[in-house]
């Protein structure tokens, strides 16, 4: 049971003494029970001193002297308060100090939170318009292939469930289908003839660009998305990405369907039509590369891969006449010349600039402080985040923008290096992560950009290999023998230049065999494994495996 404070009786004391005691207690400004104790102690002190007085006048006089001896009431109250604090138990002092420290910390945190929680970004740039102007570049809308591609995608008929899984495996051939599956496949291709025709018309247009939209009406109605995302206000470029992503899967499905159309033409002996559609696929994929968003580039690379695999298949399975081979070589050289840039990060900057715009205040001079939404841009890791929080030392808007610009500039430089140059100079994927140490979000995308760079060079290697195979086959048609080496192809005008392997720093490896030839890149491990391929756990050949070589000819079984 808690000890009760004694009650002081001031009625028996002279008025001056009672008022003095009340004044001292009032000035103490301390806990109620402590003030009650002090009041009782002072009252007892006055009673003891006045008990020998014979009358009230004498008590009044002595009480006045005692008050004068005590001195100033304010000073006495302060001394009494200090004395009581010193006399309290150690545990109580520790608890009090802890709560005081906690209060200070909480107050400081609230102040820090107010810096990132209070304030409004200034949305001054419409980056959707900026993005549309960038990709269109003032070109004539009638020369844009996009309306044709969108129409073709709208006409596309989904693959029947009976063959969907098999038709999605790149290594599958028509001979792998049973009679019922072949019936479904042929009907599916027949149903898509109109889509193929519109696609062929589209690749005849010289340019392609998207018209990006920030209309979030469909996004809000999309019940497959979390409610928090659907109910969020227009976050502009996030909506743009969502709207763009809706179209790209249909583009890829269309490209895969045409790959099966090519196989059917070869199966029926229509080699020239099949080769023409290989060019269609090549142009379709190339149109999606080198401009616009990175995700569009990747889909374009996938579609071009369909074209390359189909072309290699035709060259392997069919006896293509020399004139058809030469025509294909010329057409591919022209197409590749217009598709040199596969990956371009310029449009990606729009997303980052918009994040900065929405995550920082704007002081009107290009700078401003970070807000809650911009914290992932202003810190490199959780330690930097905590330190910046408690010291108010987050980078400002201008500094973060400069970090982003430097990151993209260096990324463009690194993408320009071949994998062999990166490997021999020690410039591995970690450099992208190192560049992003000042920005958490850049760290996340860094390793992904390294992988994108590798995909870019794989595509370029396949292009060089395809042109080389064509030149070798043309040479064989003309000379009834394969060339001794690749230099002979260049010297005799069958090939414009030696095909350098970006993964080996030397020309692609070419070897004559008894009745054929081998052409390969040393692959992702940068080691010449003598043309040995890599197979996955299921025994399927993976051209670009972690081990082995990337063999282009002959096709591995």
C-alpha cells in the first residue's frame, strides 16, 4: 500500500506563517504528494518554534522573524524542490530520466517527420507529353506502323488449349504434333490469316512509335490489381506503363503465331513465302527496338529471336536457291543497318524525372527538399536513410537529379562495351549496383540493366552469325565447297567484314567438317569449348547457357 502524505493544519499558525507556507508550496511546482509533505514539514517547524509563545502577538512577531530567517519564498521553494529530487530513489530517477529522453526523441522524430511529411510537390512537367514528343520526333503519323500492329493484335485469335503448351516451346517442330494437334494448329493458323496480312502491311511503314496514355479509367476498373493501387490518384507514368504493357503480350503472341505460319509454309514447300515472313518478323521486332520504353525493346528482341530461329530452321531444312539466299542476305543487311540501336534508355529517364518531380518540393530554382514519397530516391540503404533522417542531410532535388543523370550516362557507356570488353576490363554487373549506391531505386534496376546489355549483345551476335551463315551457303552454292576460313569470305566479297564475337573479342569460330561446317560464339563463359553446347536438366539445348558455346550452325539436336 502506498504511503499517504501527512495533512498539514495551517489554521493554528499565524496568518503570515500560513500564507508564507502556501506561497512556498505554490512556487515548488512539483508533484502533489511531495508538496503535501513539504507543507506538513514547514507547518510542524513553525508549530515547534511557536509553542513556547504565551500570546498571539508574540506568535505573530516570532513567526515574522522566522519568515525573515527563511528568506525569499522563491529561493526556498527551489531549494526544497531540489532537495526532494535528490532524496528520491534511484530507480525513480532513472525512470524519470528515461521518459524525459524518450519524450525528447519522440519530439525530434515528429519534427523530422514533419520535414518529409509536410509539403507539396509541384507538378510542372507533363512527362507523358514529353515521352510522346520524344518517340514521335515530328514524324508523319501516316508513316507509323502502330495502328496496323494494334489492329493485327486485335484480330489475333488465341491459341487453342489443345496445342497451347506445345506451341509455346521454341524447340518444337511440326513433326512433333500428332494428327489431332496438327488439325488444331492448322485451323488456328487459318483463323489468324487476316491478322498476318495486317501485320505484313504494318512492316511496310518506315517507322513505329507508341502514343502513350495516362488514362487510368481501365486501371481503376481492373479488379486483378490491389485496391490500394486502383484507388490511388493518377500517378501518370505508372499508368502509362500499365497501358503499354497491355498491348505488348499480344504483339508477342502474334509474332509466335507467325513463326508457326513460317514452319507450315516450309512444310508445304513454300520456302520463298516463309523467307518473306521471316523478314516481316524481323522488321516487326526491329520496330519495337531502339526507341520508347525498355520493355518494348525487350519484346522487340523476343520477336526478332522468332525471326532468327525461323530463318536458321529454313536454311537447315530446305534447299534454298542461291538467288533466294542472296536476296535474303541483302534484305537482312538493309534491315540491320536501320536497326543498329537495339537498347536506348532515353525514354526511361521520363519515369525517374517524374518520380523526382512528385517526391520533392520545388523551390523554383531547380532544387527542393525530399518528401516521404521521394525517400527511396534520396537514400542508398537503410543506414543512409536513418542517418539522413536524424541529421536532415538527405540530398536535395538537384543532387538527386544529377545522380540519375550520371547513372544513365554511365549505363549508356557500359551498354556500348561488348561483354568481352567488360569482362577483360573487370567491368561487371556490380558497377551498375555501385553507381546506384546513392539511390536505393537505382540499385534495384542496376543488375537488371547489366542483364539487358547481355541480351542486346546476344541479339547482335545472332545477327552477325545469320549473315555469316548465309554468306557461307552462298559461297558453297557458287563454288561447290565451303570456304577455308572467314577471311576468304571477306576477300572474295561474300561478306562485308569479319563477324567479331562480342563474347570472345575475336571473329566467330568457324570450322569446316567432312560435309558441313560449324559456326559458334564462345558464349557467356568467355571460353572456347570447341563447339560443345549446354543442355538444361531436361536435356534441352540452351543456345545461351551458362556453360558451353552458343552454336549457330548446325542446329543442335
